[in-house]
C-alpha cells in the first residue's frame, strides 16, 4: 500500500479544502517546494499535486509552483498532477518538465475522445481521476454532479488504456471521516487496473483497512488533511503499511 502525500495548490500556496469548496480552504504552507521536501524527507515514494485554480479555470494556473516542486524532487520519485489539464500540448509540456503521471478528470468525462488520444500519445502516463458522490461522477472541480455511474465510467476508462484510477469520495474529502473503503473496493473489483483511494483519510485505522483490501486492486491512498493536521503521522503510516504488506 503506497501512501501518497497530496500538495493542493491554490494561489501558489499549499492548502486543503473541505469537500472541494474553494471558499473553505486552510493554508498549510506558503512555500509548496518546502512542503514537497518535507514529505520526501518523511519517506514519500510518490507525490500527488493538484492545481486547484486550474481545475476551476480549465487551464494550468499554478505552473510556477509545480515547476519548483519538480525541480526540487528531480526524478527520484514519481510525481502526479491533476487540475486544468484539457489538451495534449499541456500534457506534453508537463511530462517534459519531469512529471511522471498526468491526472485527467473532468476532460475524461466530457471528452472521451481526448482521453483516448492522451492514452495513445502518452502510454503509461495517464491516470484518470474519478470524483464521485453517492456513486455518481462529479466534474468541474466537483461543482457539477452527473448521472454517470462510477463503475461504468471506470470500465470505460480502463478500455481506453489508462494506467490507473484515483477514486475520490468528495463527500468525505477533507472531512477526516474515513475512507469509503466499500465504494473503493467495488470499483477496484470491477476493473483490472489499479485503483488509488482518496477522500477522508483520517488515521492509522484507515491505512490498516486499506491494506486488508489491497489484494482487490487498491494499490495506494492519497494522504491529505490528516497528515497536515497531525491526525496521521505519514512516516508511521507508511511503516505500518509496509509491515502489513511484508515489506518492512
């Protein structure tokens, strides 16, 4: 089980939202590069970046901060990024910067042909972000709820050739109410590609619960507010996951 620290970028700073609401944000670092270094030093094996402004604007906004993080990290560990990625030129630019994975969310739902083109042009580098509430997919920075079923969309994206799926329960994101393990497992069982859990991670018990279902295809979890508030010690969480997975 891979624990992936999240660095959510708003106006050049590291913040956390509650349920995706841009008006309800808490700043946890004015220097995203320093935040990235903190998680690397704590043993992070992958970083998860989100351009929050970009997700709402439909185009990259926090690119200077992203460049700084990539320069700090180098190519030592993979970095994945979502938010405002709507065309192949943006994907190519980010990959050339040193990004390893690009996360496509809204564009994958609204423009399936774009997702297929991205998977064909950049095989192995495309992750789909499936953000949902009550089993239905949300788009546009979580501001719009669709009638699309999560499992149906996951199967379609798998057929398009995506590397993996990040499943976020937006009703739990930033709320420290616990991962929606059942919904995550339901999706993982329906597809053959790996699923990464996201939304609501609160403590070590969540890590243990996810490790128990790793064999179902849940390969990792995005760690957000809990590791910033101290509710979850990131290094201790990864150590526990490694123990449960026989890697320690």
